[in-house]
């Protein structure tokens, strides 16, 4: 009798082990059916606060489509009108030209420090060129960071449109990035709103043109000029779909404690440990200086990057040590940008890396990748050194009216490097 029980117990444990192994297997990508709204577990926590007239912080994490004064601003206005007793505050956390691979690092500073009750996440366009596995790493990290900070915070994925997404949408499927995010959303019960599908439907009905440089005939909506960034009517459509989705979820959503969802990550390689760390004087050698508060670049980018440090003397260095897998710099590209040599654990880069590209008629936020896929148990040393020669400026020539003269101007001269934060997956070691 005891032997039989022991055999049954052993068999049961084997089955449980096998089941756990199946559940723990890496997810497999496949295209997902496109639907305007997938409520899943809804927005019960934030909707309860809105209905009760409480103070509510709504964050918008995304790229340039969200950074524009469009659906973000309009959705905040819609919420204020729909819930007039609530005190609603908007957290603008969008940066043009960036995806979830930067969003996961800046999440704490740009979103979580402001105590959000709801976070809209919009990266389906800017993550469009990334593989599903890479998207899962960063998006899973975003979700888990939010719920580790506050398991009552609700999350909603928003999928926007760009030209070339229409093929999949016409076939009833989400484009690759949105499909990857939908699989993750299914795992965690996160609601999603596919505003891109509405744009594709209106185009098929002959009511909208994706892209046009000129106003169209009466009754035809001009969605955008470039096929990506909506004009006002496009943002109005986005907001209408989002408002309808929130009203739909208002009837079905119940408050949820999301903490239990953290027990099983969607992917083991999630970037939950991604963080930003300010530069410290002890890391710097050469002519590094803090940009003053009234400096135009500090005023423009300081709210995102914190204190910006600048150097232009060849040989000036940033050196730091960390235990972890990945490191990068949160820096600026610009017309006077220099180039750097990177050394990781004593191994120098084969050639300098330019902090300048074909868009550099102006300054913009960027990331300088230093190292990845490192041994997480080892202490790694990273050095970034300014190269004596400025990078080739000719890639930007086609944007200039008189490139032969303009490229000789002071605007395009220099070896300046400007850095705000260190991006780490790991921990800094003194």
C-alpha cells in the first residue's frame, strides 16, 4: 500500500515537472489576429479611481507619434471630460525616434518617479525593425518594472500605424511588432488598443488616404504627410478609438492586484534590471564639464537626461566598472559631435564610433552601445575615450542647401561628446 502511494506520488511529481517544463519553454512567435480592442483584464484600478473622482496620473510612454501634441493630449482631454470629478495629470514620457529598448532604461526616471496610475505604452512603430525576441526582452522588462514599483498600476498597449503595416492589417493580422506585443499582453492580461487597424479599415472603405502632401477632396481624410506621423484628423481617430475602448472596459473591468503576475515572466531574458545611472566626477578624466542650467542643450534635454556632461579634448575619458550583462551611454548626437574609442575589459574597439550621422543638422537624444551579452557574474571595466579626429561630415551633405560652404562653418566643427547617464543592466561597482 505504501509502495503504491509512493509510486503514485512519484508519477505525480514527474507529471508536474513535465508540465512546468512545458510552461517554462520559451514562447514561439506567430502572427496574431488584429482586433480594435482586447480588454483582457481591463483597467479596473484606474477606472475605479476615475469614477471616485480621485487624483489620477496617466503616463504616455512611446516615440514621436506619442510625443506630438496629438492623441496623448487629446486622450488626456477626453479623460477629463469623461471623468470631470477626477483630478487627472498627464505624464509626458515620449521621445521621438526611440523604441522600447530605450524605454525600459528610462522608465524609472520618466514614468515611475511620477507615480502613474495608468501607463499607455506605444512602441509598435519604432520597434518595427526589431525581432520578436528582442521586443519581448525590453517590453517584458517595462511591464515588470511597472508592477514591481506598484502592482496597482494599470498598463495599456497602443498600436499605431505606419505605411507598410497595411498588408498584414488587410489580412486581419497584426504587424510583427504588434503581434509580438500581443503575445506578451496575453500572458499578463494587459489590455491593448489597435488604432492602426481603424486607419487600415477607413482606407479600405475609401474614406482615408495614408499619405498625401496636399489636402484631399471633401470627405476624404488626409491621415499624414509621411505615412507615419498623423495630422490632426489622424490623431482624432486614434483618440476616438481609445475613448471607445475605455468606455467598453469601464463596464467590464474590476480592480486587480498585478503582483501575482510577476511570478512567471514571459521570457527569462527580460530586462527588468535595466536602469539609468548618472555620471560621477570620479568616472571622468580630461576636460569634462557640466553644462550650466541656462545652456540651450541642457534646457532642451535636461528633463530627460538629467545633468549633461560635455568634453571635446582628445583623450578625455569616461571609465566605470559594473557587474552585469549590458552597458551603454545616454548621449547626444549633433552637428559638432565627435567620435570615441570604446574599450571593454581591456579589448579596444576596432575603429572609432561617431556621435554624428546623416540626420545631424540638429542635436538629438541617442544611445551609444558599449557592451552586451557579458558574463553577469564578472566585474567589467568600460572606457570611452574621445578620438582626436572629428567624424566625416559628408553623410549630412544632402540635407544642406550649400554643403561645400556649410560643412566648413563652425556649426559642423568639433569633437564634442555630451553624455547624461550610463545605461546598465547590472550594478555599478565602485
